[in-house]
C-alpha cells in the first residue's frame, strides 16, 4: 500500500506574498512565486480564492 504525503498551503497572516507550508512533520514559509513555480497556477488560484491549497502525493 503506498504512503500518501499531504501538504497544506495557507497565507501567513498580515502578508500579501508569504505562504505557510505545513506537513504532518514540518513547517516552512515560502513566497507566492515559489508556490507558483512548484505547484502551478491551480495552487495560486486556490490560495487567492479559498485561502488554502492542499496537495497530496503518493510516495
């Protein structure tokens, strides 16, 4: 059975270009440009429209 990794992106409060990336074991802050490069337009649209983006990937 494959292991699934879940990554959640949310805005850092009080910023316009910083996104908090969280996994079950780690947390980082990236710029919105980094999110766009790594996850594409769908992730950026979800952040602006819904305030969060959730990515899952089988490992």
